[in-house]
């Protein structure tokens, strides 16, 4: 297609700039929806598109950023709206420019962080994208996404609707998105999904993008689009303004060309003049793709972590213990739909050094299609490490991938008749790497030649299905040497051949090699050393084996994968022969060293055990007030500190806050019985015209956990309604939120009304576009950048 050809040439692609600022100049009122305004005034939108094209933009973006059912509401026909806006852009562009169909975030969070499912988001995006396709767009561009799971939903939806090129953009602040995804994890996930272009936009001016762009370039293999703001927004005479002028913007943004960036454009505050200046600045410069220093075979990702498998990377331990085989307690819990033991096994393996967790729920009387997704959701909400979905039930794998926010590993695809055709495309479309298992028919392939023949045929079929090599990891297939003496040698040959002939990484379940023999750990660890020397990239094992850990860390030193033996020294500086000690990850977490069981439950987000632990404390005579003051509050404070230090991100913060809330609700009757008074009254609201409430909802939850009596008025709340609530409830504090530059001015209106009526309450403000300077200008008593900061600010304001 034409746009794909444009991505492949050596020309720098220039996208258009911002829309909101220009619409305000054309009559868009503060708080009014840019989408609805555009539908009512298509000639204005067409004129802006033409202005950008005249300025030199080769791509214009449709006025459909908020074009899903969640943003447009029930009275707007989603497909029709998006089709109309695409047609307006198409008319303006003609054959002079490409048209990108804009797909922004829904404002919803996917379960378990929010109340919508992945499938529901996919359906909403499909409606929007179908309209964009009918309107004649050249590509689908997901813009300003902050959650990796939602970005994946855009890609899945687009693939189900059309074969147009797909670009996805995320926005990052201080190196991470709101839900904890860094630039490298985003790049790895999107490349696994096979998108045509990745991007980053909004949040800062050009110089604020340098760190995250450099991080992305480490493994970037596809074109990158960078769209900064014209600086940070400021308020001037009731209007939002951006200070970075066209020439300065152009000079700073053009620097990305030398880094290997393919496409440039502008976001909030940029105008046709900014794009014109940018075009002049990069005139005659050519696109030279970056060359990643180290290229992995495959990469797994969670929402906030990226794990490469490859010859130049450290071998990856995949923890094997979440498997009901031989575990009566785990089998019984899974049969009852309970997940406590599985979560405990996950925690133990992570502490013992597992980088990835294999998740297997296959046991008699276990409904894998229900239990596997439920366990994945529970693990994702608690832990950062990527998962390996281990099941022979293909529908369970599919349901599990719906629950997973990143690139999970699928275990496995064998030579079983039709299995590659059924499961391969699912892995391809979800960007899920899979283990290729060289089994076909009823005969075990004992020799390397037999295994390699099966692997070769499966690879050919995978490539026919357009499955890229970056999604394939080969199982070398460890058979037991007690019955097949040549089995180990065959594994080594398969590992070597996959590396040298196909450049494919390999994995293996180690323990089967020693079955039936004494001193199994000795056999397993020796075999591990041999496999690593031949190039094996990962292995499935029990990470609690001290001998395996010793072999792994020693091998990393000898294979030049542990510079200056740093990790080896940290692990084994006090080692002595025969000692069976593994340094656990939790040993490093000094903040949790002296924490009580109740505190740890909050810090770790253990919602399932918090009530049980508190009930035990109350039964033993512990004062409920003391439990709140000495256990719950210190624990959630520790969580807040971890969040501020970027040790925790939004998922962990939410889980801990919900655990705290569950504990507090259990204690509430005891507290009320003893006459505990409610804390200071706080009115929370998203201001008029703004329908974004994720940030505000998180702040509400955190404030409740710290004892505040919170009344949440919701979103799109007029100043008069906020004033009535303040008067009625005699609130000590008001919290105002806004996400859009067009609605942040409503904060000033609300504050002025409260001050005019001489209401003695404090006002704090926050939101993605809000700054400290803005808060001071509108007369707010304080500004908070996130939920943790909001709690501290609220506490200081009510104490004054």
C-alpha cells in the first residue's frame, strides 16, 4: 500500500500538529467536545487540514481522537461520526497527503484495574475503525495511549476490521506511562504485534522526549514517529497557551532525525507555523534507520517489564512450579476455583530468581477456559514478571491472551495435525511468542535429525501464515537419558543447529533429562552448563534449586554475560562448598524486612488475605484503632513512597489501595462502635466539559484510605453543582481534576465562584495538563501531580 511504501523510503515523513488550540481560535468553547464541534462545523476541520498540508505536512490526522462510544455517548452514531470526519480529512488531503485515522484512549481501564474487559474495548474500537475505513483513511493511528493493554486492543480491533497500516503511540512522563510501561517495553510489545509504526506523543516539549526515544532505539526495528508538544501549557487571560515558538520547536524536534527517527510532527499547542518551520529545518535530510546494538531472538513483556531471550543476553529462568501435576493442594484449590496457592508459588519463585513464570492449571475437573484467565488476571495484578501460558486447551490460551496486557509466551505449538494453523495465527495477532515443540504423531523423535526435520516443517508452515521468526522459540526436547542414552547429545545438536542455521533461540524443561537417576540435581546442573555453552537461551526449572543457580551464575561469568562478575559476586561472595543458600529478591527489599503480616498484605496487594489477617488480630484482642494507625496507614504510606520512587506503578498502587480499603471496611463496624469520627470532608469532581475521571477516581480511593470522608461528584460537573455540594456538606477541601487543555480553564471558574461566595474551604487541582504554575495562576491552594502527592497535599491543607 502507498503509506507502507512511504514508511520504507528514505524520506522524513512530516505529520500535522495540534487540533485543540486551533479549534479554540475557531470558536470551540472551554469544555466543549472537539469531536462534536467538528461534526457541527466540518468546514472548520477541513480548513485546518488544508492549512497543515500547505505548511508541508504529508499526513493529516482525523478529528476522531475521542471517537469511541465511551467518549461520544449513546446519542452519537459511532461509525457514522468517524466516517464523516474521515471523509472531511480525505477531501482536504486529496492525493497530496495521507490521512491517519486517530484512535485515542477510551478513558476506561481494563479489568482488573478497571471495569471493562479487553473484549469490550476491542468491540468499541472496531466500531470506530470501521467508520474510519469507510471514510477512506490510509492508516490507523492509536494516539496518546497510557495503558499497554488498551494499545493492544486497538491493534487487535484494527486487524479484525481491515488490512491498513497500523501505528500506535504512547505517552510517557518521567520515563513511564501512567500504568508503568517504559519505552522499551512498549516497543517490544508493538513489534511483537507486527505494527507498521510506533510513536510517542504529548506530555512534554521536544527536549523532554530525548530519554524515552533513546531507550526505544535500543531495539527499534520499525519506523518511529515523534510528536512533542509546543512546551507545557500555561494559562494566560483565561486561555491555555504554549510558549515554545515555531522556530525553537523546529530546531529541537529536528534533532531526532540524526537519532534514526523516521517521522516527526506536533501535538498540543503546535500549529501550521510549527510544522512549516519543521519542514524547513529538516529540508534535504534523509532517514537512516537505527541499528540496535543487541538483537534478541524473542522478547516477552508484561505491562511494565521486558525480558529478552537471545544469544547476547543472559539465559532466562522460567519457573515451573505453578503446575498441579504432583501437587494435591494446588489441584484441589484449582478444582474449587481458588487461586491462593498458585499466587503463593508465583511469589516464591520470583523471590528465588525466576524471570518468567510458567502457568499451568491442567488437572482433572479443572475448567481451564475459566481458571487459566482468572489466574492470569490475579498474577498480572500482583507481579511484574512476564508469564508463560501453558495449556493444551487452545481456547484457554485464547482467553488467557485476552487477559494479558503484554506479550506472553505460549507453551506450546507442536506438530499435531492442524495445531499450527489454529493456534499460530492467534499468537501472531496477539504478538505472543510461542514454543515450537518438535513432536509429531505418536513416535518420540529421539535423534537430532528427526527433531530438526519436524522443526523445519513447522517453521515453513509458520512462515506461510506470516508468523515472524521473532515469535518463535524452539523446545530442544529433553528426553530421559536413563532410557535414551543419546537424548542429551541430541538436545545439544538441536540447540547448536537452531542457533547457527536459523538464528532461533531454544528452551527446555531440564528435569526430565535425569528422570530415574540418583543425584538428579547434579545431572540437571551439568546438563544446563553444556546447553548454555551450545547457545540455549532459556530453561524451565524450579528456581529454588541452589545447584542450578550456582551453575547459571557461574556460566554467565564464563560466557561473558555478567560484566566484571557483578551479579555473581553479589550472589556468592559468602559462598562455601556444599552451602545451599540462594539470595532471594526479597532480601534486597529492606523496606519490608520488619513489616508485619498485615502491613505486608497491603504492601504486596494481597486482597485475599487481608480480612483473614485483621480478623485474627481483632480476635486476639488488638484494638481496631491501633490496627488502622499502626498497621494499615504505615503500610499504605510505604506503598506511596514506592510509587514516588518509581518502584511501584499504577497497577500496584491500585491493588494496594484496594487491599487497604477492603481491610478498612472490615474494621469499620468496630471503629464506629467505639465512636470513631469520620475524617475531613472532601468534595472531588472532574470539571465541566471533561469526561475523564481515571485520575480523579484513584485520588478518591487513596484519600478514603487515609481517613478522609470523600464525596465524589463524578465527571463533567458544573461549578454551581460543586458549590452546592461544598455548602451542603460543609467540606473542608475541594479536589478538581481536568485532562484536557480546553477544560482546565473551568477550574478557574470554579475557584472564582467559591471565593466569591466566601466559602472557607481549600481547593487543590490536578490532571495531565495541569501544572504548578497553572494552579498558582488560578488561585488554587495547591497542585498534586499524582494520587500519592494528592494525599500529602490534602493532609497539609486540612491541617492549616
